C-alpha cells in the first residue's frame, strides 16, 4: 500500500472525523467542507512582463475577483521569471485545504508553447498530490467571444475615428 501525501491524509482524516460527530453538527461540517472544496481559478500568464505592466493587470483582475467572490476564488501564477509559479499557488491552496483547482491560461491559443508547459506542470502536480483535483481550461484566446472582442478592438484602431464611430 502506498503512503498518502499530506493533503490526502488531511482530507481523509476530516472525512473520518465527520462520521464521528453528531447529526446536529454534521450539517455545519458539510457546509464547511463544501466551502473548502469550491474550485479556485488560477489565471496563468507568461510572466516576465513587469516592464509592460501586464502582470499588474492580472493582479488587479485577481483582486477584483477575490473581492467579489472570496479570498481564494482567483489567483494568478506565472510561467517565467515572475512569482508566484503555478506550483507555488497550488501548494499554498493545498495548505489552506483547497484541493479543487481550475487553470485558465491567459494565452491567445492552445498552440502557444507555454500551454504545453502548463500541461506538464499540471501532470507533475497531480503526480505529487493525489487529492488534487485540477482542470486545465482552454486558453482564453480560444474563446469566440475573446476573438470577437479582439477583432472589434483592431477594427476600431485601424479605422479613422470618424469612420469607426459611424460603422
């Protein structure tokens, strides 16, 4: 029998403890477990973008989501030199007993080389933490709404101001 990683052990002991409590406390425990298990969205950016201010924009987006949906609702991770890394964010969430994660790459396409790096990191995290539930979402640029928005922005910038306002 293989040894349980610390997160799996913690979840198993909480589940066993829930079986031993009285029914009046059981509902509170289930409510707390549901809150603990709600998925956190991790926005993954390329990183190394401090000069352009992109990482500040992603951090602002994360803070807005945390304000609206809760402290652990959205986090930002970076692949390159910026910190925190995807590993850092996932390990911090696991230490807070959050084991359900959705990863959203902030890239224009799935073909981006960085998207492959994310898949490798996710595989490594799943190997290391058996209790981790992690879902890799399609890159943001793959969404038709995002593509329409980009086209609208390109069109507005390509046309003279007077023509863009009338079309």
